[in-house]
C-alpha cells in the first residue's frame, strides 16, 4: 500500500476572519522564530501599529484592496510627521515595505489567498501619487 504524502507546496487554508491586528502579531512571531533582532521586531511592530491605526486594527485582511493600500501609502500618517512636515523618503518607504512584507508573508503562509499589494510596486506608487494632498 502506497503511503500518501502531503505536498509541501500546498498552502494552508486561508483565514477569512484574520484581522490586521492578528496579522501583525503572527508576522512578528514569525520574525522572532526566524531569528530577527529584537530591534528589528520592535521597529516592524511600530510600523504595523501605524498601519493598524490608519486602516483599523479590526479590519479584515480579506477586505484590504490594492486601492485601500494605495490610500494608506499616500496617507499623512505614512508621509508626514506629527508636525505636518514631510517624512524622509526612507521612513516612508519602510512603513510601506513592512505592510507589504507582512501581507506577502501571510499569502505565502496560506493565511490569506492573495496579497492585496500588486506585484508591480509602480502601480501602488502611481495610485498613491494620485491621492489628494491633505
């Protein structure tokens, strides 16, 4: 009798009730398991908290769209300091990157069916530039 083996490439069933807050917790736990430094985990955690504050911690990840991510990327919380002055571009890029990486990890881990961030980052950048200034 042949033994059945599970395919390693088959993703786990996605979780349609996964919230942005839950995604953040799981992604940070993943980073810790991967041996990332405490400073990196803390820094990424701060960026994910910013995303939760802007998009809503209880927002279902399944409800995020490319348009919502583009609006987030262009939002004042991402692009401006509390004083209203523009943030440095590397800071803006990091905030955007952390959310994109968390969503990509969730898709790869099978927590979501597909990341809402388009593979072509230029699409996100172009959409973010179309947002009106605050």
